[in-house]
């Protein structure tokens, strides 16, 4: 199961308590010097990343922007799971065609028998052994940017430029605390007080971001960086899920003019919107969170075509890919449903 999406009733909705994310992961890294025993090697690893999950979505965007599709294959679980694990129910026969397993849990158990924590995505699996290497999602994308450079496409952007790393890390930390994880603290709050604290903290930070982005196109510097990827995946789910399902309803994203234009700018940038499947996102939250939505009814709206409206953010300048170029279209087996203008 994903640590953000447990189908076991009551795990996160604990009366009188604040939601606390379990951030204990398998922290091995895949590096050029193989310091943890896992060398950078094309074709050896498979990224398992459900379209529905915002943490997994980050890794898919990074892989797309850097052009790592040919070096790291992609396994796509379906949008829902049971109490045991994410499953490969979108694949023929419900079996991942590369790993040969029905459940991601099998790869965790090969690494740690009876693995006691959540079965989370994203996870990087060593194909020869079938073992999970890491599910440490914040580090996975940083390593894609810095350790896998030998396999980056020509024209790949620098998503974690060395001279901006301190600022990127600082911004990413407050975005994680107050926004990425903030929506979950509101949605899984166990008391009115904990909900209201999370709610106000979330919207105070969104107001801060609205101001910050009013005069600059991207969060740090004049190009897309890791910080933008981390914020985008929450914004992409805000109106479809967090506004109603998680009670983050002071206003919609579409009612925050700067953040809404910023989000559309990224969505319309190759590598971002072409990783988003709104139907899978909605099915995941509204079906899996049976304690919050016991009927399992999935809302029909909002209309996703609004994401294609002009954003005019290019008037602020900036160079989306720096000295690089946009990625080519995704491989045929990795495409999401196309949107057509409203």
C-alpha cells in the first residue's frame, strides 16, 4: 500500500491525533560508485510508479524530462489497491511483464521477508534479483538527476543545479511540510483542532507561493528544477481530490490566479501533463479511502480540459529547460489519455 493511501479503515483517521507520515524507507541508493552495492546500469532496474500517487508521479516526470526511459523501465500498477499491496491489474493477466509478479509486495518480501512497513510507490526494483532497491522517493529523483547523467538524453535539463541546491532544498522542504504533506494532514486529521491547524498552515503556504510566483516563472532560478516537480504533483490533484475529499476548501486552485497559471504552465510543458491521468487519480483517492468516502462514489468533475487554457506565464521570461530541449513524446506504452480543448 502507499503510505499516503491505506485502505485499512482508521489507520490515519485517529481521533484526537494529528496525521503523521511514516517516512522510514529502504534507503539504499543506486550510484555511479555503487557505494550501497547498486551500480548505475542501464536496463537493470524497473521503476514501479502508480499514475495516481503524487510521490510516484514525481519520479515519472523526472524520468521523462531527463530521458531515462531507455535506461530505467516503468511498471504501472492500477489506481487502487487492497490492504496488502499495489497490484499490476492494468497488465495482461494482472502480471507485471518484466518482474513477473502480481503485487509489488512480492518485491519487498524478496528484499526483506515479511517486510513490516507500508508497500509504497515509487519503488525501484532490481530486475535480476526481483528485490526492491529503494522506495525513498525524495532521494530517487535527486539520484536520477545527479547519478544517472551518463544516460541522460541529449538536451536534458539540469533539474538540480549545484549552485541552487541549497535554495531548492529549502523551498522543497517547506513545500513538503506545508503543502505536499499538508493536504494529507488535513484530510486524515483525527480531530477538529488538528484539521484546522493543517488547513490554515496549507493555505498560508499557498498564499506565500502565490506571492513568490507572482514575479518569477519558476520556484528557484529561471528554469524548471526539482522544486517545481515536487509542487506540481500536489497542484495537479488539488481541485480533483484535495479540495473536496480532503476538505482543503478555502478556495480551489482555479481561484488562485498566480498558482493556477503556474500549474497550467507546467502542465502544458512536455514531461508534466503527459504523465497525468485524472481518472486514475480520482479512482485512487475516492475508492481506496473507504474511511473518508465509504460509498466509493467517484466524482465526475472537474473538467480536466481547463488545464489547456492559455497561461501567459512566458511573459515573465525564464527558460523551461535552460540550455536544453523539451523531451520527445512518451513511448507508446506510457501515454496517458489526451485532453482536447474545451
